[in-house]
């Protein structure tokens, strides 16, 4: 039987300067409610280069989270395309999309979505285990990243025993453990107090600098947006540049 080719893998050492990592063209999303079509995004385009950190801001309900879901393949657009390192995630099967997403895209949300029955370490191991990595190697890699986000002494605690900031650190470690080429974060500091949010911002900046991380962040946090290379405003269903 002929084996179907796997989606391409983007290795960290291939993340060259100035290379376009993500390109969205003509992105449109419309929801239908009864007989009414509700446009959320319309003919939206976005280009992000490797190593770039981009903030997306806008009013509540403007479609920022919807856009992030489309860019990460969590939802399908009504029209348009999204290419990540040349791979069109809008034109692939659900199976290949799931595989690509697990290996190449890290997600962080306002609410951490950790699995309550597993420890912090086990939560971080999960993407590696799903990807087929052996348990011993997954534990080793997850342990190093848990330590990197400052939680080495909390690795065996379940989410319910961690503070909100600690839980978000675990979520960030989980998003990065498979060394994805792209990090997508939806209000990563939105559910935290000001001091804890500042700690998460500092951690993001450190990881970005050390790993040449490419990231798109949806945020209302002015400090987080100001720390990015570009700030884009989602307005009238499209993105427009604004001062960063």
C-alpha cells in the first residue's frame, strides 16, 4: 500500500532570518444564524516572518479569537488560505492538520485548559506522548522546560494546587515542549493580576529571545503589545497597522 506523505516538519535550526513563516490571504469567516449570515472576518491578509512577535489588538467581539483559531487550524475559514512555512493548513485533511498542529503550533489561552487529574509535569508531557515520543524521553524534555519556566519544585503538583500564574507557566511550557515553529497566544495574561501578568510577559520575552520564537499574541495588555515587533488592530473585519 502506498504511504501518504506526512505534512512537512519545521526544525528549529531551519528558522532563517527574514523567512516568511505564516501567510494568510483573503481570509474570510462567516457564521450562519438561522437565515442570517454574520460576517466576522472579510478578505483579511497577514504575513509574519520567522522570529517575529506580533500583537493583535481590538475591541471585544471584533473577531480576534476567531482569527487566532483560523491561523492555528482550530477552525476552518469560509474562504481564503493560511500557509505555515509553505504548508496550506486550510487545504489538508483533518488527520494531517491534527498532526501538523501538534508538532508545529503551540497554543496558550487565557484559561490554561490544563488536565486537572494530571500533574504539571504530565500536562507538559502530553503533546510529546500524543506525538509518539517515548515516556522516558518525554519526561526528560518536559522536566527541563518545567524548570525553565521556574516550576521545578512544583512539577508533581496537580493544577488545583497551583496558583493562576503557575498554571499559566505550565500552559506555556506545554505549548513549547514540542519546539513548535509558531506560538499562538489568546490573552495569555488576561486572567492574571498585574504583577503575575508582568512575570508571564517577561518569561515570553526571554523565551522569544533565546529560542527565536515566532509568536502571534491576541491581547488587551498594553505592555505586552508594546513589547512586540508589530501591533495590528483588528477593525471592521480586517487588520490595520498601528503604532507599536
